[in-house]
């Protein structure tokens, strides 16, 4: 559990982030209420959140879910799903091939080596 001070209101922020979570730049994990209740998201293990995505409120992003770039998530997502759009629509992965990385890090050759 990650605990941060909310500078604007002096409240404790509880954002739960699991293992092997990838957050690309510009991601917002925000609250939607000023009440003293859980108001920030929970990201389970293996979640990938694309650049500029917003996950708002006390929602739970299921294990292995991918959130697309610039998506706005305001509802819970199940495990092994893909969430895209504004507001985000959720669909299950079409099979094990959609869960694989597009590039195998063991075989990737950095193009900067040739400059």
C-alpha cells in the first residue's frame, strides 16, 4: 500500500499498487470525493497503464489488465481485460496471444547501437 499526503486537503491518500505494475508517463490516479473514505484506485498485480490515462475514484483494476493511453476509467475492471476510450469500455482479452509482450526483451536490439 502506498500512502501519500494530499497537499490540498491534508488527508491521507491510499493508493494500492500491486507487483509488476507499469505506469507510463502522465498517468493520473485520482480521487473523486472529499469524504474521509477510500477514494483512490487499487491496481492489482501485472497491470499496465498507458500514457495519459486517468483512473478516477475507488475503482479496482483487475490483475493483468491493460488500460489504453488516454483512457478514463471510472468503473471496476475484471482481471485480464483491456480498457480503452473515454469513458473506458472494457473487453476481455481474446486469448493468450494478447497477453504476450509485442517485443521479447531478450531478443530486442536497441537501434541506438547503430548510430
